[in-house]
C-alpha cells in the first residue's frame, strides 16, 4: 500500500481548504488557497509542477527544469526527482497516484472516464517502463476519491464506450451507471500490476458533500476543484 512508504507524501485537498482550480475566475482566491494549503503540508510551491489536463491522453516526464511551472495539455506527470511535487486538480475525476519503490519513480494521473477510455492507465505504465525500466509488478497505486458507481450515471453513448466491460455497467431503476473504479482496477491488473499493491479510496466525491467538491452534484457555473499531490522525499 502506498501509505506504507514513508518516503512518499501524497493526498488531496478538501472543500474546507477552498477552491484550487488554476484557471479559476478568481485567481487571487485560488492562489491564496493554494499557498495556505501547500504551506500546511510543508510543500514549496517553487518545487511543484502542476498539470492542466488535455483532451486525449498526454504523459509528461518532468524534472527540476519544470519546477514551479504550470503545464497545459497534460494528464499525467511522472518524475524521479526527489523533492519535486506533482499536482493536478480534480472534481469527480479520479486522481491516480503511482509509485515504483524499486526505481524510485512517482506519477500522478488525472483520470476522468474519457481518459480511462482513452488508455491513460496503459500510457502511464508505459511511461514508467520506457523511461525508467520499471516493472509493472513493482508499481504501487492509490486511486483517490472520485465519482463512484453510486452516482456516475451515464447516457447510453458513454456506456457503449465501455461495452468491453459489461461487468462494470450497472442498470438500476431504468438508469445506467458506470463503475469506473472497477474498470481502472481491471486495466491495472491486465497491465500486470499485482492486486495487493492496488488500493482504492472508498469515498465518492458526490456522496461526501461536506468534504469534497463535486461537479456532478453542485453543477457550479465554474468548476470548483481539489488539488491532488504526490512527492518523493
Ligand atoms: Zn456517490
């Protein structure tokens, strides 16, 4: 379990920490929220790399050159650099934290259903393998809070995109739901990761209305998001 590695610091902000989306219409508020939150964790913003997600699946390996930067058009950040914090913003999409304790490499992926359908899991694992010679069986993964099957209702065109995973399409009272966590698990196992090294938060962002923002639940004019982070000491 990722939590059992003391050299890894990872987590997700909560509603009480405020809005964290970088492209917010209130950049001053977001900047202050981020400053306070990172400060409370002892994370130096100058040593953080933030990704703002793309359409499609884009993976980027980053190093000290990218410290302090906001990188647009990227869904997954990967690094071997100690002390560099990777971050993404999420509100219903799953933050997926990866760690290879053998090669000492971390990654953070922003996984919405489009990303999962687009192969973000395989793309991330391949980035570990190609750039750092990681072995899939060594990877430790934590899938953070996201919109779970209790609330991820979809139209038929979305369900059809996951037709190869019929076990994770749930029909309930005339409505269709997708168990994205189940699909993520299936893809991780298919890629060669070991079940005991995968952990899933049981929390649903929609259900946990005091704790998390949820785009699906709140339907705000502007997306309000949490920040997910990981770093290697
Ligand atoms: Zn729910």
